[in-house]
C-alpha cells in the first residue's frame, strides 16, 4: 500500500511541476512539496489503520478464536 501511495505522490508531483508551473509561475518549491505534504500523512494514516485492523485479527487467531 505504501508503494501505491508513493507512486501516486510521484505522479502528482510530475503533474504539478509540469502543468501547474504555467499557471502559478511564482510558486517555486511549493509545487514540488505539496503532493508529499498531503501524501506522507496519508501513508502514515493508512499504515496505522491496517496495522490495527490486522493486529486484532491475528490476535484472535492466536488465541484460538475464529477470525471475524
């Protein structure tokens, strides 16, 4: 999942620097950094969600309970 989101960040960075630089001429480094500023928290939140989701399932299987 991390690699999928990272590739999405890379695609938005390419779009941002190639296309939006014609519209926002004085934005400079902001066009390079805004996709990462949004994408990195998305990676962190997504990984935390799935770690919690599957940690419960693994613990219940380890205790002999049926998976939910």
